[in-house]
C-alpha cells in the first residue's frame, strides 16, 4: 500500500492516518470539518491535499449512520481501489451499502477495537491499535484483493485481524462494549443523584466500573442507536438477572431463617457466575502461557519470619508469582510454597540456602 | 496506644495489625483459624500470644454477622479498654451489640474503605488504608475516649476519619460499593454465558467494569446480606433506569423517524446524566487544585507542525496539561493553546522561542 485517503479525522481516523503515515504511506485527509483535517495534518497524519491519482485504499472513519452514503459518494468519485470503514457496528452500514447500490466487491467492513475517553484528532495516537483486535466482516461479495488490502491496513496499524460476520460482530460488541457502556452510565447516574457525603466515599472499584461513562454522550448515543436491538436484548437479559438479585437480597433481609438461607444461595450463585465470567477476560492479551515451578521453604514461628523470607527472595531477583502457606494447627512452624517461573527455582533455592534457609 | 488485640486475621485484620506493628504498637493476633493467625504472625503482624494485661484497643475484623457476638465475648473476657470493628456494614452490628447488651460506651463501629481482590492474610499490606476514608459511627452512648482511641487507630493506619451515622453509612456504601458490586457481577455473568469468539473481543472498558466481580463470592454474599435492603433499594432504582434505557433503545431501532428521534433523546439524556455522575468521582483523591497558564503559539499549515511543537515543548521539560487548537476554516494556519501549570509558561515560552517558534 502506497497511498490512502482517510475520510473523517476524529480520534480513530486521525490515529489510522498517523499509523499509516509513520509506515511511509502517503495519507490524504478529508473531513467536512476543515479545522479537524487541518489539525490532523498539523499532527503529521498526512496532507489535506486530495490525491493526484486513485489511492490504494480509502478508510471511512465517519459515524455508523453515514458509512453507506459516504461510501456511495467516494466510490462515485473513484478516490480509491479498495474501501473499508472503521465504524463500531457492522450490520447497518453493510445494509446501507447494499441499499445504496455501492460496489460491495471492493468494500469490506472493519472495526478496530480500541478507543480512548477523549475524542477528536488531538487525542489520536499512531499506536492506538497496537495489539488490539480489528474485526473485518467480509461477505460472499468481497473480493480477495479487497480483503488483502484491509489485512494490510490492519497489519500497518499493528493490530490483530479477526474475521466475523457482521451480525455476529454486532452481538459480540453489544456484549463486551455497548451494553456495559449503558450499565456503567446507569450506575454513574445513581452517583449523580446522591448526596455529596455518600459520593465522597467512592473508591477505585466504582471509579473503574464507571470509567467508560465519562465518554462523549452524543457519540455514544450514535453508537448505541446503530446497534440498538442487540444492546436492548442483552439489557433485557440483564434486567431479568437484576430481578433475581433483588429477590435474593430481599429474602436475605427476611426474619425467617430458611428464607434468608435461600436468598443467600441465590445471591452467592449470581456472584459465583460473575466470578467465572470475569475469569474469562482477566488474562492479559497476548500473554504467553507460563510454566511454573515451586520452591518449598519450612519456616519457624518467629514473628516476621515470612516477611524475612520475602525480603530474601527479593534479593535473589527472582519474581515470586504466588505464595501459599501451609500451617498445621498443631504446630506453629509452617511450609511456604513460593511459585516462580520455570527455570528460576534453582536460582532462588541457591540464594535462599546462602542466606540460611533450609529449602526442600 | 501501646497495645492492641486484633480479632480475625483475614485481609483487613492482618493489614490493621501490620500497620499498628509498624508504628510500634504491641499487637496480639487471634483467629478461630489458628493457621490464619500464625500466617499473620509470620508476616510480622504481631504475636499469637494473648496480652499479659488488658490491651488499649481491640479491633474486631470478623464478618458483619459475627461482630455483635464476638464483641460480647471479648468484652466479657475484658481484653481491652476500647473496642471497634472494621465490618463493611454498620447498622446490623450496632443493633446486635445493643441486643446482646454489650458495653456500647466503650465500643464504636468503624469501616475502613479499602480492600483488595484477594482475601486472606497473605494479601495484607501495612499501607492498605493509607489516604483512604475510614468511617466511624459514634452513637449518643459513645464515650469521647472511645472515639479518640478509634481516631488514633485510623491515624496510625494513615487513613482519613469520616464520622457518620450507621444507617447513613450503610446507604452510602450500598451506593458506592455494594450495588456496583452486584452490577459488575451481573455484567460478568453475561460474559460467562457467551461464546468464546465474542468474549475474545473484550477490551479494557469491560475489564475495568467487571474487575470487582473477581472478588470472593462467599465473602461478598455475607457483605451484601448484611446490607441487603439498602442494596436492593438501589438496584430497584437501577432496574427502573434500565427499563427506560431499553425502551429508548427499542425506539431507536424503530422505522418511524419521530420515534427514533425520541428514543435517541432518552438514551442521550441517560448517558449525559451518567457523565455528570462520573465527573463527581473522577478527581484524584487528595489532589490539590492546580492553577494553569496558557501559552499561545501560531502554527503554519506544514504537515507535522503540531507534532514538532509537542516535541519542542517536551524538550523544555514542561508538562503540557491540555492542548486546544484554533483553526479558522478560511486559513490553514492555526493557533495552538498549550495549557501548563502556573509558573511554567515563562519557561516554555523562552524554550519555544529559542527553537524558532513565535509565541504570543
């Protein structure tokens, strides 16, 4: 890819343009808001001059509801050989493109899964997409060269391509992004209504939970509107779960012991399912599975014994991933099991022995 | 305070004990699970030996439902002059203490607002409470010396004391902690049910939102149960808001234009209220209000001009807090407004001038 046209120089468009420019692609910037494209150009994202000849790829970074009509316009102009977009929903734009008789052989839908709380070109970063998933939604119409052009774009942006159908994509982002966004906003709304003294007790839990609620309401109303039914379906499910939670909690507040117990069982089951769901997304992206070894160190009951063991392990410059301590109730001494990455156990053992620990 | 008894050596009890020990207080550790108190002692949190004489303060770090009965027991034993607890709900324990005819002159309820995803003594840290709020709930019975003993505890742990009534406290923590915990768990439950391909698209937004859902379900069922009605009241409100959101979203998916617009208005209003609520808790704790100055730099339309300005500002080692760019559509050149902390503008201006920028 030697040249690209980026239509729409908000956060995502400008970030794509910065990434492509940094890889030597000649990027031409367009925006109906000329100040926005000039800002992107000032950031080094490309030039506001139109390309002298047909570009290799046009990237439409416009709101979901505009993808179809902008695609029809730029294809009529013939600005590029291949076309893609970066809108956060895919079924609607795909239908619009068909309805407007766009060339769907040379167009493929796309959605880079990254963002920032701030919007606009000044929040853009060339590395915004690095290591993030970038969904592409080919159809039966899509030409292989079109897919390859989009794959090259994803690769130039340092992202990881994921191929999906448009409808499956929309359900997936409703699950991992759009419905959670609504939920975060509703929890934040409760904070908006509360008295200052209560709000002052807020800690990192609710702060992290509501972080995404700080995003631009107008932009997000657009995003949600373009995927409204998928989001509403998930929120309906959530409402049913919420109803169970409330019923369980009210039972826990009852005077009747049996009722309290059954309420507790309901609530605990919900929390347990939450724990499993959370475990599915807790692993770091792209983290390699690591194999571990264990070093077992008997410790005495002297106060601070474990603190000293940790300090000595730190001196060995071996990262202790986890610790379990086995104490038998009968005897005060215990056995500390230190988990370290494979290959580090021997180093740690030697270092601890040198400091007077007896290592099993 | 020279001596303390910590009853219950889980995460919170052991962290209190570590903080007190590090400040030179003689800490005596008790737990019905002897292995837990031995582990706490191995960490340097104190000794498992009982105190030779009456301690200054007893800190009950036991589940909310047990505070009353444990308080009755240790007061009968006479282990300390003053008593407090660290349970995350306050009205129930206060009622239990009254019902069990405890000495409420020398007991004051307390709740340090900090925690960790992991539980148990091995997750404990001496600095767990530093800069966090620690609610104390005095009643008309509470003696001033009792309050002062608790204030000394809070101070030794590096926390910030907040005095509230028990019921107000419980409503506040339902708002900022307990109800959000249920919501995070319900969103995480939806991830538990979903197919892997969808879950693989999860990003930092939903990961942050569900972080607290990773906590121990048994411990949290206890916490929620002890504050069940206050939590259920908030979740009932949330259910009503959720219902409005779903109605708004369904309207946004309608074919009728007027209906779509009214749906969009409903959804945007919810998001906007969420943004205001979030803004109430976004400020960093203890952050001082900072005053700012602005440096205005005219920039040309050369590509990358703004990128060069940022690079030159970085060389001046002045932290640029915010940037606004004023472009008039008519002319390609613009005016970059760099916001810096008060006192830094002169340094930045001089440095930029030396690098060839004309600064206004």
